[in-house]
C-alpha cells in the first residue's frame, strides 16, 4: 500500500455455511486487511466471481495503484458457472481531475523561479513519465533529485541529476533543495526519511506538488500549489505551456556542488559500495536490482546508476526485511531477457533464504548477493551513533555458512573476501544463466554515509570516516 504496488491477492476462506462460526482456519481476512488495501471483496456466489476479479484488477491499477484482496469461500471454488469472455477497457490514468487554474498557477510559479529544483518520487515511475521528465528538466533548466522509490524515472547519468534526497541522500541534492526558491515535486509523498526536520525543509522555496492522490497534498509538508492528476499527463500539459527557461548560473552552481561533494566510501578492504559499483560497471547498469532493507539497500540506491524506471525493486514505505529474494524471482520470470540481481544483508537473507530452492527448482537464473557483516548493520549503525554503543541483539554470532546453505538447495555458490575476487566471480556469475549465490564478507563496522541525524534538517547532512 505504502509503495503503491498494484497487487491482487486471491485468498480462500471456509465454505458459506461455516462463516461466522469460528470454523477451522476461518479468518476474517477481508476485515483484517481493510486498512491496508484499496478494497477487499468477499465472494460467496460463483456467478459474481469473474466480475469481482475484473473489478479487483481495475481498482488495483487505477489512479494511485495499490493492493486489492478477493476472499473466495471454499464452496465457490468448487462450483460451476457460465463464463463470458470480456475485453475490459480501462483508463488507469487520472486526467479528468487536472484543473486549468492549477496549471496556470504552476506555469506562473515556474516562470518566476530563479533557483528551481525538480524532486521526483515513485509516482513518476508508476505513470511512465521518464520521457516527459527529461524534457521538463531541460525546458525548466532545473536540476533533479529523487527518492528511493523514484529511482530510474530520471536517468541517473544525466548531467542534471543531483542524486537521492534525504537521510542517506547526496549532499548536492540536500543542499540544493535547501537553497532552491521553487521545489517542483513530481509523484513524491514527502516521507520523513526525505524531509528530515519539516520546519526547515526547503524553507526558502515555494513548493508545487504534482500527484495523482489528493490525500498526499499538505499531509506532511505544506505546499503553495498542487496539481492533482497523473504525473505524465500533467507534465505533458506543462511542456505545452512553457517556453524555454534559463538558469545558467544556478545549474552551474548545483553541478559544481555535485562535483565537489561526491559520494565516497573507504578504499581499504572489501566494502558494500565497492561491490555495488562493480555490479554497475560489469552490467553497464542494464539489469534489474532488487534489495532487502538496511545498509545494503542504501548502498544500492547510492552507488548503482539507475538509467531506466522499474530497474530497482525495493520495500520503501514499510522497509520489509526478506522482500528482495521473492521480488527477484518474480522479476526474473516476468522479464526473462534481463539479468536480475538481489542484494541483501545476512540478516535479511535469513528471512526468506529457503526461496533459493524455488529458484533452483525452476532454474530461475537470479544472482543472489549477500553482503555479510555478521550484524544487523543499519540497526547497529544507529546503536553506535545514537544509543551509546549498546549493541542489543544486533550481532549475529552464530555465523551461518550461507555458501553451504545455498549449495544444499542446489545453487552454485561463491564466497568473496577480497576486492580482487569481485570482478572474476561476478563475470562468471553473469555468464552462468543459472541460480547463483555470492557471499561478500564485509566489515561489521562499515556504515552508510552521508547521513542526516533524526530530527535534523537535511542541510545538516554529515560524513563519517570514508577515507
């Protein structure tokens, strides 16, 4: 729900006569999931099943996407009915809410701006607005930053790109948003991990918010203007209304800041960022990355260059450990011509590592990478920085042999302990066309930098020791 994933979950409940009687395995799943779905259906009549399924898929994909549940009673699954094939015409893009007065106000704000920044979220990915975003950034002559869920909507190798905004964003993005006089927000929800201290967020700027979901406007950050509608459609309209803008000095300053304040990491020994940079180099950025949640997730966001949308699959809103392996398997089946690589930490890999057996059973050629530091890295980082180095339940001292686990499930497995081993192992893995497991043993004290401390402004972003 929080990541706007258009999922339809079809569940099975007890038979109609047993509903409401605390029957064996009876659960009010529709009631339980109501707060976390767009809609929940209960199907008690087989004649209504087909239409309900059609409606579920339409609701899941229309407007702001999200999950829909269809709960089917057991007797309905065994019943028969006549089925009529139908071609469902869907209009999943919301354009009828776009108001002329909102467009006019936005155009005036953009024309008046001297220091604009474009801020891109997951809504731009969902709407397929990558071409319009590129044209819009060039027309407005504004630098671009993004969120974790917005990765790939704007080309990460573009000269206009400043990097990710927020807690583990780039200094260039955070400082440029702090200094801008207009923040054009496209499909982002102003999450707490992005804004930092909301009272100090973009305090010099007017904010224009473009989003398909009116509920997101003024929820976390007060804005000066908004346009409710599909991001792609709104950008198309704005491009037709705007002449070429020029902000030569502002752009030059932002790009100079990007050059002077790059992302860095320790050069001694094997590190998570080094592994991810090597993956980017060897694949030329042309693969699908999935991640679990933690330090490895942030490194994957920072050091892999996403040039296309939907090339990063990750759990942003809820930060669900164990998400990545299942997502990788699904992506590899859905897009077999692409290489899919899941990046996880050792803590996350324990959540769903049995799914390696699924990959080997069906010969799904994912590459599973585990950055193994023998700790819950992100939680330990917070314990180090903010909790007086009290390391409660974050050191995984059992030291599971993940290579043997992967081999036991039928995968070809490698362990990397040195930098010079990374390239040859990954080259071999990329050519294998079978399920591969790669463990990279890294320092338990390695941290994600830069970082904005909880409660601080994004301009107060700091580096640790990355020499």
